C-alpha cells in the first residue's frame, strides 16, 4: 500500500472520528491542536488506525505522532518492515 492509499484511509478515519470535512485534512493537520483531541480521542483514533491497518502502535510511539503525515509515515514504514 502506498502513502497516498494510507493517507486516504487515515483521512477517512479522521473525518469520521472527529467529524471534520475530509477536504480540510492535510498531512500537516495536527491531531492534538488542530482537532482539539483530548487523550481519549487520541487513543480511540490510534486504536482505529491499528484495526484498519492490522498494525500495532506502541504507546511510546503513538505519543510521538502528532500530524496526519507522521501517522502515514509511521504506517508506511512499519508495513515495509513486514515485507
């Protein structure tokens, strides 16, 4: 799966979870500041990403993810690890 496909899936999750117009979602969108996500929102988002991509994101790694682009890069890098 390439980064565009990953971005599209992550964007859909963000749009649904945070009730935001998908057209407003960019790689620079910050989950915590732009979406005003609290810790529970963020954990739920991470769990949904894990379910969607069949990957596990360690808590220590999840804390480092703040933008959509970082989430996409993380998923892309860890999918390559599985190959």
